[in-house]
């Protein structure tokens, strides 16, 4: 790794997707308490985060969908081994207090989507998966006009809470414990997508050893309680899923 050429107390800087922003905020606080190391993480849409790393912005690490981490590593924008951080399942949610439709089976989910007036989805991997489901079910044309895509960096939960959609789909961590939103539950077997979010060191980092220490923490047992508290599962040794 590159020689550290900045003061030891300099803050580490990272970039992450919106799907992990609340988790990373909590883990950054925990790590700072335990080690004294200061960190900042810029949270943005996954596509924008990948572009920023490619542009050579001065980040020390990135936490993104595993496929994005692999692309950036192949392009030598990231270096070293990938650290798998969390597995995040998709869920559905409605406005707080609204009736909770049945999504317990793939057939029930299909019928719920047919009845929904407006459906919210993300511009990230979960949104792509939802569109693929509609194609597989032969409903893309029928439901397409009722779909509302959250703009990059905007959580689907904001569309639900604001009354713009009747039901919304995204990673559970993005929907869980958001004011004005009730989570119905995870998507059923056959319709579920579990995304793996991973981390790696940026090639432009001047503090690669310090960044490696933080990534080791992200993948350690010390971080597992926080991951579960934010509706995710530890992903140590996890194989990447569709992204």
C-alpha cells in the first residue's frame, strides 16, 4: 500500500450509496468512539458515487453494490481485496396507517401491483429488479404508466410519505423506521433480490493503511449489531448477487 503522507489524525473520507447511508453514519460514529479516527462519508446515488470514484475524487474508500466495486477494481480506481459488508433484501412499504396489501407470495405481490394506483421504485439495483419482474410477469406495458421512479439519491420512502405513490419498493434498510412509512415486509421467495454491498480502498487515497483498518472494522463482528439494527445482515464471505 502507498506510504501514508498525511498526519495521523486527518479524517478519512469515503463515498457510499444511499442504501447504506444510515448504517455507515452509525458505524462511523462507533469507529470514532473506539479508535479516535475521524471519518466522513458522502452519501449519494450509486451511479453518481461510481462516477465520482472514476473521476478521481479524493476519497479513501468506497462502499457500493458489489458489482460496482468489482467494476471499479477492474478499472484500477479501487485497489486491494473487496470487503463484503452487508446483505440487503428488498421490501415493500405503504404510507403510515394505510391498509397493508398482501405480498406474501409472488402471485399475491403481482395482484397487489395490478391494483395499485401509483408504484414507487428506485433508480438503483432494486428498481432494475422490479422492472425485470414486471417484464417476466408480462405486466410492463399495463403497469408502466403507474410507475414513479425516485430520482437518483432520493429514497422511495419520501415518495410514499409524501403521498406520491400508494406502495413503494426498495431495500428494507431504506424503508425501515422512516417517519410516515409502514413496511409491509420483505418480498416473497421468487420475487426477492438480496443485494451485497461491499467496500474497497480508493487508488487515489493517501491513507490506505488507515482506510484498510476501517474496512476491516466494517467486515468484523464488532459491526454486526449495527447492521442488524438497520435491517441488514452481515455479508462476510457472501457471494455477489444480481446488481
